[in-house]
């Protein structure tokens, strides 16, 4: 990691800590549409153990737990995960949720072939270099069981914010303190190399609106 990348990563960590602290439950309590889609796929495949990367304050992790999955939720914000744990206790699903403070730039502390499904909503399009994104997907592949499903969402280069704001190189642009890596389609295909690429679904979410792809890829048996 270069000095600029390291400084940007630390600035983003501090920004998210402040954001979750100032705005508890900032994304609301309802699960995202991609999480609902992922739960359907995980259940149809007979999955029981789900890993969510970049869980934040937990609206999707808690939904997976309420749906009967055992959930391992990671995020680099301890503040967000504290909110998740408190909400899990209130909702009666604490026994189904394990949290871990983790930076996606680092290897996962999970065994090989240890989870049935992996979900990441807008994590891979954070302030990560292309090489860091590839390494993260390689880790997903390592911990996912053969036949398991990886569902992730990313903002893409058709988004209104692409090419505007503060540029950081590698298709990363910063707006309002949040840095985003906008994905060209060839990056989606590169990350699915060696996988079965089931679907790349375009959708919109939130203000602007944000324009995203929901990517579903399966690890061959």
C-alpha cells in the first residue's frame, strides 16, 4: 500500500467511525433489497452460515439472522458493530450473530471452506485499490465452500458521481468525505474469473440516485 493509499484508508476509517457515532442506525432498520435477494439464494442452496463483509450497523446482518442464518458480520468500524450487537440482543437474535472488527485489506481470520454464502453491499466500492479488491475477492473464494454464492453490490462508472469530486486515482472519487471506487464492467468480469458469473443486475438506490450493479457469482464445486 502506498503512502497515499494508507492515508486515505485511515481517513476513511475515522470518517466512518464519526459517521456511525453521530448517526446511529444511519441506513435505517429495514434490510436492503440486495440482502433480501441474497437470502433467497442462500436459502435455495441450503446455506446456513453467512458472512457479511462491511456490515456497518447491521441492518442486513440482522435480517439474515432473523431469517434463520448464522451470521458472521465484519466491519472496520467498531462503533457500527457495537450498534449491531446491541440491536441483535434487542431483537432476540444475539446467539445467531458474531461480529468481528476487520479491515477488508487484511486476510480473513476464518478457515478455508467455512461459510455457505458471502454478502457485501457496497463494500468493494469503498476506497480500495483494484489490487486490494482482487485480494479481498480471493479471500472470499478461500473461505466460501464449493458451490457457495457470493453476492456483492458496487457503484459503477454510470453513476452521476463518477469522474467528479476529489480524484484519488484508480477510479476513486471522494464526495462529502466518502471515497468511492467506481467499477467499470471489465472489473466485474475480472473478479469473476474462475467463478460462475450468474448475474450482473443494474439497479438504483438512495439519493441521486446511486447507480449500482448487484453481482451474483458462484464458486464451482
